[in-house]
């Protein structure tokens, strides 16, 4: 090559935003009632989002609870007569998220029609305690018929942990009991003693012919039961495993059903970059749903810290507010950037019902909403295809990446290309199932001309109608090819995301990573910055002449920064004492009698006490370390404090 440097000129992104040039919406001066109004707007938006998340979690947990209840109620129905030995019916609920697992178990306990005893880890400390708790919990259950116990001789009384008591009790009341189900719940079997747990299963299995017992077991992993108890105990169980959804698939489901769903529209939307940041944080830090909810809540709080965010709730604003800063600047920016062909009457807008709302705000909201819907429809379709084809095609990285690949522009192109390639190779039954899913998801989209999603909704109806007429093999191949080509063309546009400072971000979360800073504060930097708050002191040589009192720890920390790796405690005390003496002289000059009344001995004693307290505070914060080499020295542990001094 003749040239050592090659210059490739920048020609712009493939996915450029339609509103390039819109002035940035910065944090401008607030109106007097702004904080109160923004708090009300935040509560409205967050309550709507939180209600949606709770509804989704109830549906997900309800499905697992229904399956568990159905198994418990049918545990002793249609038993296989060819089994050579008796089996103890068990249901294993497994899931990594303990809160979701506990909620699902609680729903099962509240809904199932049975006599239930829920054990705790402390009650499983020994076999006798465990059996005693099971027997007492079932026989004394308020739902069980209460009968007078016949008088028995002392020598004929069974031990309280003897399973014979349960057999005799069941024989006496089984005819009076409407539900024949007796359920024992073993929570968190990983925390139990494996030998005690295995022996308890053997005992319960020994009476299963006489007492219809069913066990519900909760564990964090699917194979926990196999790793805890031996095979001799496993063969006694008729185990039915139910996986409670958790982890990254559940996080993706919550995000997609909340911010990408066709039938639900949150007050504050989320574009691809924001979704990617949420998924990255969950994958890196925690996949807990509680943490995800806290993350989204902080995103709402940060969004409504901007005064311009009040434009999302114009029904809370008076007409005169639009003539004040910062709203007048935002309205002018909207008016300058709106296309000429947009005409929207206020009466047609479901978002801004007040007649006092500026028309330009209604028009801008419609433009932003239409742009966001085009993005959401394409992302929802890609996610549906990825999830469906994952079950019918062989494993491939483009299918296993999940929602994170679809919100990354570079990966999204490869994934969509591979999805369209697989669609062209599907069989008749697979094509039919796929079109049914697409039709069921997008059939409710508006079919009006130029409406967002009108082309997708019409195409879904068309595909369903074509398949209903029947297709030959050749026609099927041609139909699958046309379907893949149409989806490829549909996905090639409409993924535009707003640029930083775009007015779209009034109705959408910003893509900045400020939420991570709020969730992951830097305690070391915060403590150092607090100790360096020396705005009330003025330097005068080597002695600080204070114009405002500083905490003793802050005074001592200033000398800490000026020292080397080893600090002489006596020299440190002398410097600290000099600062307090200067402070005392300044107060005496102001005729403060409470200081003048102290004698020198009392003052010296106070200085020593304050020095020891301040030094122990720094030691408690981790800035000091004792050394055995010199008794009158301490070692400095932090050397990056100068980074926070400005």
C-alpha cells in the first residue's frame, strides 16, 4: 500500500433520528409549584407502571400455583396399579428468586383445599421435633373435625412423634372430612439436614397407604432434591417438578410486557438503549424482581426531576404556566420542528383532554407517540419471532441472546437476518402456529391509513386468511419466502431512537446511566468529599483560622492528607491542638463567656478528648491502621484522597 493512513469519511448512521436538530431539553429554572406537581405526576406514572408489573407477576405466579394445586388435589386419583411399591406424592417448586418462590407458595397454601402444615427450618433441627410438628399441625388444624379423645391408659399412649397417632386420627375422622388431602410443606430444603429430611420422607412413605399425605418442597435449583437425599429415598417419591419463572427470562418478560406490549402503554416509555442498560444492570448485579422494580422506580424519579417533564401531565398545569420558562422554550422548539402535514385536534387526543393545552403540545405528543409505537411494534415482533423460533429451530447464538440482542443495533441486524432465514424453512404446522401467534398479538392494531402498526396488523390478518384457505407444498414454500422477505423489509426501518436532547425524551426515559450512579453510590468518595468540606476555613500559614466551626474529624483529616505513609500521633495532636487554640482565641475575641470561663487544664483535657474521638472516627471509617513497628505511629490507608479535594 502506498498510503500509510486511510481515511474513511463519516456519512451518518443507518438509523438516524427524524428530529435531528431539535434543541436540547436542559434543566431550566423551575416554577414555584413545580416540585409538588412533579411529585404528583411521578406518583401517577409510577403507580400505573407498578400496577402493570404486579398484574404480570400475579399471572406468572398464578400459573405455577394452579399447576401445583391441581397436582395436590389429584395426587390420589388415577394411581397406576402396576407400580410395585408405594410412592409418596411430592411437588417440587424451584426458583432462584426467593421472594417469588415464597409468594407462589403462599398462594398455594391459601387456595388449596387441604389440611396443611408448613414447617420452618428451626422445626426441622431433629427428626423427633419434625415429626411432632407434622402430627400436631395436622391433627390440631382448625379445618379438621374436632372429636373428643377417648380415655386411654398411660402405658398405652403413643409418643407425640409416633406416626401411629396420625394413622389413628385419620381412621377416626376421614368419614367426616370433606377434603381427603393432607399436605406437608418443606421450605428451602437446601438449608435442612439431609439425613433428617431423608428419614422423614421414609417415615411419611411408610404410612402413605393409610394416610393420604402429599409433600410440597421448595428449592432454589431444579436438581436440589437429587443432590440432597440418596437414591434410596428418591425412589420412594412420585415427584412432580414445577419451575417458578425467575432470572433473566422473567426480567425480559416484565420489561417486554410493560414497555413493549401492544395492549398497554405506560406514561413514560422506554427506548432500546434504556432497555439495554436495564438488562445489563440486572445481568451484572442481580436478577431479583425486587431490584428490577427499584431500578425502574428510580428511573421514574430521575425523569421527573426535570422541570420540563411536567409537559407529560398537562392536566395538572394551569394555562398561564405555558407562558413561563422553561415550558415556553420547549413549546417554541416543538413548534419549530413539527412537520407541516401534522394536524391534530385536541378533542381527538386521548392524552391531553384539557382544552387549555396548547395545540402544538398535542401535535408533538402524537408525533412522539407514533414514532415510539413504530419502534415498539418492530421490537415486539422481533421478540415474538425469537421466542417462537427458539423452540422449533436448533440452538443458535442469534436465538439464545434474548431481548438484549434485539436492543443492540449491531446484533439486531444479524438476529433479524437469521430469523427471516429460518422462517423460510418452516413446515406447514410451524408456519400456521407462527401466524396464529402473530395474528393473536397484533390483530388489534389500528387499520386506519398512516396509523402506527396499520401495515403490521393488516399483514397479520392477511397471513391468517391465506393459511385458512389451504396451501400446497409449493405454495407453502412461496408463502414462507414472501413472509420472510416482508418481515425483513419491515424490520429494516422504524428502529430510530431519539438523540440526546431530543424532545422525545420528555415522554421517554433518558439513556444516560445516572440510574446506576444512584443505585451504586461510591461510599469512599462520598466520605472523603464530606471530610474535605472546608469551605468555612481560611488558610493562614500552618494554622487554620476558622470563620465557621468544622467537625473535629474534618480538621484531623486535613492533616491526614498532608502526611506521608506513617503518621506521628504526637505531631498530629500538636497540629490539631493548634487549630483548636486558634478557634478558642477567635471565640474569646468575640467575648464568648462560656469559653473564657474554662481553665487551661480543663481546655487541655477537652482538646485531648476531642482528638481521641476524632482519631477513632477516622479509624472506624477505615483510614487508619495500627503498626507494630512504632508505638507512637499509625499507618495511612487511603492515598487517593487528593482526587476529591477539588
